[in-house]
């Protein structure tokens, strides 16, 4: 990257300096948040730009997908090791299509691998059409 003179006639500071490991010193690590993407929907909304897919055949690959998510998380543990997670956001798609048992396993697997703050906020996106009272109770 080459520094050039701007409108002021002064060369901008060398940004390469800040891209070198160890040059940016923070007083503490910033809070860590985790986003979990469950990409299936009953149908793809015409306005939706998110990575989401209509359910095919009515059966979600819950166990295989949670296994894949945990493999992905385990591959990233070295980057976040020792940091506390302050929020977990489960989005999509329509995550409320997953069974309460699959969401329970997902959260248990996350807790087994990461340190969640005592007041960690856990959010699950839901579509009202897929979220009746008994299902809501089961997700708690």
C-alpha cells in the first residue's frame, strides 16, 4: 500500500503499521458475541436477502447441521479461547422451525465449548406462524 498526498498536501499515516500483529493495543478484549445461522424457512420471502432456503420435504437436517456448526466452532476456538461470550444470537432463516430439542443441544454444545457470561443474552429469531405457546415453553 502506498501513501499519497491528500487534499491537504500531507501524506496519510501509514495504515500498514496498524495491520501488523501487536501494533494495535487495546486495554481489554472487546465483548464477544456469537451469531448462529439456521438458514431454513417455510418459504423464501421475496424481500429477503439473507442466506435462507425453503424446507424441502418438511424434514430439517437438525442433527447433521448442529454437528457441522460445532465442527466450525471448534475450528475457530483458538481465535476466541479464554474470552467470555456476552450474547448468542440464533438467526436465519427461521430458527424457530428447529425443534426445542435441537436448540437445547445447540446451546448445550456451545456452553461446553465457550465460556458464557452469567448474564449472557440468548436470542432466537422466531416467526409467529411457527411458534405456538407449547413450543415457546419448550424453548425456555
